[in-house]
């Protein structure tokens, strides 16, 4: 097994419009599939690509847009940069009745800086890894640079840059997920308050376990559910071989993005929590035959 640290990966114009409902720079699904694509390029055939995981360290996100001062609300309302359509469809697609101006397309983008720890289940070609990163994209954004790669057999040998882990907080969505999501995102930030133990006479009862704060929460696409049956359809994206030529026509289904909740947690705070994995890796999985998701879990115990 190998652990690859890609430090300070800079991504320009990454998508920040998640699931048509929210704006967020937490591109967990896109980064997990980026790691999957990386593995397909650098690992020999025959590996279980579902065992490829990625831990995400957030450094910076610059949302692209304007925030003019709103006099009536006494606050700044953010307006994402919009782009006009690339093609004329019909008369209904023109902006304000003009036949020369294309209508705006709903979009939100951002510049991202993240560090990634990719967990690969076998030996790989470092040359192929370097070539892959030269033309890679994440969430539609172009990778414009990164720090010096570090490859180790044990994660403890990695020199991790300081930042914030992106972790799963689906536990906050129990009950009514939609109401819980809206409530969590609108909650005032606060640090966890530890309650006094009922009996503080013994050392065991006096211990207070650190908890996660209810702050720095963000929506993220954590799954896709198929809305139609899987079938061969013309005009869809084809599976390309490593040489860039069409390899096969995969089964296709229309899907719906499913939002979850993630949190930015400092590395020091994460390390202080009991009963958590040393590194919060994300792995792809099929929850059902028609639901593809990413889940946070630990690599195999043997690798630690």
C-alpha cells in the first residue's frame, strides 16, 4: 500500500453549485472521483479501485462573485459570477428579447487550494502520476499547480501541511434530513460546551470527552441516485481507454444529486477526538444498485 500526499493543489474555476440547491466549495464527491480516476491511470489493471481513498485538507476557497452592500438588510448579499450560454437554442433562449445576447446560465465557481492524501492499494508508476496531474481537472476546474509530491508506505511518515480536514457530519441529518440540513446550515456557530459530570469524585466519571463544534458546516454532494433504469444510450459520455480512444459504451442512467453535510475541522481538534481514524479518508461505495455514494471511513487496519 502507498500513501501519496499532493500538497497545496490549486484548482481554478471549480464548480461550487452543488445539487442545484446550494453553493459550497466542499467538493467531496468530485475529489473522491478524482482519486479514483488517478488510480485508474497509475495502477495496473486488476486492482479493486473501490479501495482507493482520499483525505482532504482544506486551505483556501475564493468564491467568484460580488458582494454589494444591501442597504435594506444591512449585510452583504453574494452574487456569483454568471456566464452566458454557449449556443442559441430558440427564441426563448435570448436575453431580454435581444437576438444577439445569450441568456445567463445558473452557475457558481470558486478557486480552491487543498491538499490530498490518496490511499492507493498497490505499487504504481510515479511518471504516470506526474503526467496525470499535468492535465487533471477537479469539479470542472483546472489544476494549475501543486507542491512537491510525497510518497510513503506508511501515513505516519507524511509531512502534512496545516489545514482543516473535511469530515462527514451526516449524523446531524437524522430524522427529517431536509429540515435538519436547513437547521444545521442556519445554526449560529458555537464551540462545544462540556457538561459537568454527575459524580466527579472518581477519575473515570470526571473525564470529559472532547466534542465537535456545530460550526463550519457546509452542504456537499455525497451521493447520486439513478432516476431512470441503466441502459445503453446514444450521445452520452463514452468510457475512454488510457490511450484516449473510446473503450466501451457504458450503461447510462439519469441521476439526481443527493446532498449531505460536511464539516471543516482543524487537524489538532480531529487528533484530540476519541475513537476516530487517524486520517478521515473518503471511499466510494454503492449503497444500492441505484445509489452511488462516498463514505468516510478508515483504510484497512493492517495498513496502520
